[in-house]
């Protein structure tokens, strides 16, 4: 490290990447006729995110599940 370097450089260290997954859950009632299919699809998406975390350990997965209910 040089005397004037503000921070030492780390060599051969992979940087963790953040992946943000946003899954919006509609509770307005408009999806009621396909409720089961919607939950199956949401669960499949969550499983895919989990598999991606295992396949790419250098990626940190975040999941946000906001619920919306329009009147």
C-alpha cells in the first residue's frame, strides 16, 4: 500500500451483488377467480429465487412482497 492511498485495495475478492425481487400481491378481489393459480405462480417465483441464490452464491437475493388492496 502506498503512503497516500486512502484505502487498501483487496485483490481477488468477488463483490457480492444485490438482486431485489419485487412480487406484488393483489388483494383487491379482481384476482379471486384465479386465486389458486396466482398463489402457485407466486410460489414458483419464490422457488426460482431460492434456486438462483444457490446457483449464484455471489448474488444476495432480497424479496419484497407488498400487498395492495384497491377500493
